[in-house]
C-alpha cells in the first residue's frame, strides 16, 4: 500500500492493493498484527475500511475473493483477522470503482450503510445506498432514500443521518433510528456536493464538485455566517476533519489545503508539498 507522510501530521495516498504492484514498505510502530494476510484476487483494491465496536473490520472495494473465498467487493474480517465466512451481502455493482467510490459505514445503532453504484444487495433491489443488518442481510424495512452514489452518510447523537441527495446533490437528513423517515423541513442545496463529514457536535462540513468547502449547522441546515473559506477550484478527492480544529481538503491532482474548522481561514505557516500521486483518502496521526 503506497502512502505519503507530510510534516509528520497527515498521511495521504491511494487506499488500494494491487497484485504484482511493488511499492516501498513503511514501518509501523507498534508492529502490525500477524493477521490478516489478505489475498485479493484480480487486481483487488480496497477503497473503504471501518472498524466495528467488537473489533471486526469492514472492507469495501473492488475484489472478487479474499484468501480464495468469493467476495464481491464487500467483506468483513473478524477481530483475529480471518474472513467472516457468514457475512456476505453480495452487492450487485454496476460501475467500476474508479467511477464511483465504494464505501461502508457503520451506524450508531449497529446497522451498516453501503454506498456506491449498485442495483442490488443479496439479490434484492437496492440502489446507491443500502442499509444492512448486523448479519449482512439487506434491511428491507429501511425506507430507501435517493442518495448520491459513493458519498458515505454521517450520523449525529440525536438519531439523524445526513446524506447527499441523488437527484439534486443537496444535503438532506432522515431518521437513522426509525427506518429512514425524512425531515422535510431540513435541506441545504444549491451546490453539487461530493464529500461530507460531521464534527460530532454541531456542524457538518461539505465539499462541492469544485472543491469549495461549506460549514452547515446540523440542527438547522443553515450555513455558518462566520464561515469565510475560499480556495482555488479543484477536483475534490478527500475531506478530513481532525480533532484539533483543522479541516483538510485533498484534490485528485495531489494538492492538500488546511483550513480552520472554526472560520474557514487558511492555516498560517502550513504548506503541504504537492505530490504527483492521485489522492483518494488521508488521515491524521496521533502526534
């Protein structure tokens, strides 16, 4: 897996594994567990990882098997790193992973949301966003929403799920704890949003298709009047909110911008070297 470490703070790179593709290994401290030893076949690629409360690991991407066991781009590893043989949602993907990202996102109530361009889940009709039960079966009681393929939803502590609408690419919210009942009075539109994160307390941050960031109050759906972020247009590839009040935006051409999550101002004395790599995602370390 290729990665870059910029100023000891932020790691950016393509979250992918390719058979036969040789890269430079970077040491990990502490040393990684002896398992999992994943064998992804047919140029397998992992595009999304999520840890569940019991330590299991959810994977979404483009692969057809793990350790010789058939899996169509969606799988779960047990806490010991072995494949969960009983968890197999069987998504019916209809577009290449490079066209629409494939994401897997655990919900606070134990459900699991899968996003990407698909038309079925476990042989049953489903499109762009599906809610799975903990055992991997499609939740047929969930009121399907028209979601933008490839944009993962976010959740607040009051039972709301926020997502990007699949028709007009506006932001909307539904009840995550009562089957997807929509809030008809809540929306934030006028832009084609492609990325969404939540600060865990009061605000949503979203990127439009030109890489422009927006800060929206989760309670009201209104833009923060103190927000004054403005950056050069880019093709957005990643959005990260850290725990220290910083918002990072990555572009497909390797540019990374750091803003204050408070007012959107550019962070003084911070400059990331542009990379020749195609950024897909990034994360901050503990330092």
